[in-house]
C-alpha cells in the first residue's frame, strides 16, 4: 500500500543534543510537510517542500531545519532540542499544494527531551 | 485570514447514539473545508472534504458533514457512534494562499459503552 512512513516512532534525546527525524513516502507526491503537535493541541506547520522548493513558516524557530534529498525522503533536524520541543512530529504529503489536495499523514514521531 | 473554530473541546456520547461535532469557519468566499480524525498516538486521517456543489458531503466510516453558508458552519455528523470512533477530530481550512492547512483546536470524542 502507498503510504507515509516515519522513523523512529519514538525518539528520546537529551537537552541540546541534535536529533534527526525521518519521513519517507511511496505516494510519489510533490509536496511534503512537517508539523509539530504538542499535547492536546492542533498540528502546527513548521515548513513544507514543493518538490525541491523549501517554504519555511515565519514563526518556525531557527533551531528547526529540513532536508529533502529526493522525492521520497524528507528529514527534520533539530539542532539543539530544548524541553519545549518535546512533541509529536507529523510528516504529511500531498500531490500538489493549492488547498484542494488531501494531505496524507504518517503515524508521527513522538520526541522526548530529557 | 481564513480560520476554523471548534467550540467543543470534549464531547462524550454513548455507543449507538448520534453525534454532531461543530466547526465554524471564518472566510468571505466559499472555503475548502476538511475534517480529519486522529486516533491516540497516530497521524491524521481524512474523513471528508468540501469544495463546492452539494452541501452534504459523505465521508468514510459512516461520517457526513453539511456545509451551511448562512451559519458559517461545517458540522460533522454520524447517526450511530461506535466505540472505535473515540478519537480527536479536527476541522481544517487551507490558508497561506492554499499552501498549508490550518486546523481547529480539535474536539476529543469519548464513547461510553
């Protein structure tokens, strides 16, 4: 089945220790998104790629970076995680941007910062 | 800017009872509107979407939603709730020129057996 895969499902890191979260997709979608979802809150978009074009949300901290080496993979790098970065990180894809396209979500990576 | 509001943070219903989850939108023109469901510890799954045309939209898992322009609402309904429907439900609208989804704050549904 075509899907969005996130690894790992659970990640524990130490305060200030860089961490990378991975997302891959078999849908061959052009757009990939990274959302942050804190406990009991709605998902909040961090950034998205339309193909190779990177689009950063204005309020995304510089501590968060992303890479998309090819169509299938996208990575979220947190350079110096703080306690406030503990959250669920959701990857999503869509065929195109423009509002009308359904976004397909992965199961998420739960990040714990000690 | 477009936005959606979900007035109910928590709702509890008995299994077999009907369900209505509220979503109000703020947008001048006819918006695109989505309902997503998130089971505990999981990603989001699209239940249904409205673009234009028929105001009653059928989705997966027996859910439907009705777009009412006069009330600026897009409420989600199900005639008979199953225990497996317990989850968090998010209404969403495209924003930022359509390049992203902005979600409502979510409604946590609890189903009593």
